[in-house]
């Protein structure tokens, strides 16, 4: 599991993230604002209250948490099977 070590709020509902392995980059979460539980973010000041949780995830109070692995994939542009080797297809022989 990837863990976020630093988060910085940027304009436009974007976050600059740094992970424990040194990977860093920006994620744009503006497409989620106002949808479902993300209606909470309609107030920009609430979005800015992001914190890193005990498992390296991003949290907004006790209402929203975002998986660090999913954010790592967004930052790196990788596919799940690129970082989770167990997801790679195994060749089967007939």
C-alpha cells in the first residue's frame, strides 16, 4: 500500500501529493466537487481542511477519505497491475 507523506492544497480543487517512496505530483479533484459525498467540497474552505490519515490516506473530517493507492495511480498514470503484481495476468497453458 502506498502512503501519502505530504499534501499541499492548490487552487482549483487540486492537491500536490508526495508519497513515502518519493513519488510526487498533482491530482485534480475538481470533477468530483458537488457530486454525492463530495458536495461537502462546494465550500472551498472545507476542501482546504484536508489531512493525512493514520493509514496514509487523505481525509476530510470523518466524512470523506480517499485511498492513497488510487491517488498514486492518478499521479503516476500507472495501471493497478503495474504496482500490484498479483493483478498481472498469468499465462495459462492448454
